[in-house]
């Protein structure tokens, strides 16, 4: 029924529950499963040092999300590859857009 499934994961428990369901559906239909995460910074830093610090924190948080997603896939018994993508917004662009 489904050839491709896209799962968005923000690292929450609800997202991992949805991932478990997406894995079941992918296994039943021999579907491709793609997972996307968007690395987000909770506030708009004023200084470049804050940007670097917040970006590092977000990267560590989503590294853990990706590891947990891989473990969930392994536990589900799916041998198919799950394609993952991590998007990192550019804080400078966000600042410029907010200033206009």
C-alpha cells in the first residue's frame, strides 16, 4: 500500500511511538522509510559564541535521537535501511529574516 514513508522525529516520546508504528507499516509493506529531524535552537542567540554553543547542544541532542532511532529499527527486526536526514537551519539567515 505504501512505497515510501516519511517520519518526522523531534526526539519526543510521541515521535518514537510514531516511529515504532512507521516501522511496522514499513515492514508489512516492504516500504522505504525516511526519517527527518530539524535541529532547532530554542531562542535566537545574539552573539556568535552563543550560536556555536547552542548549535553544539542541538547536535548532541539529535545525535542521541538518531542513535535511538537506529536501536528502535534493530529491535523491530527490520533489516532494511532507514534513510535519515538532519537539517540545520542557518542562524544568520534567521536573524536577517527576523530583522526585515
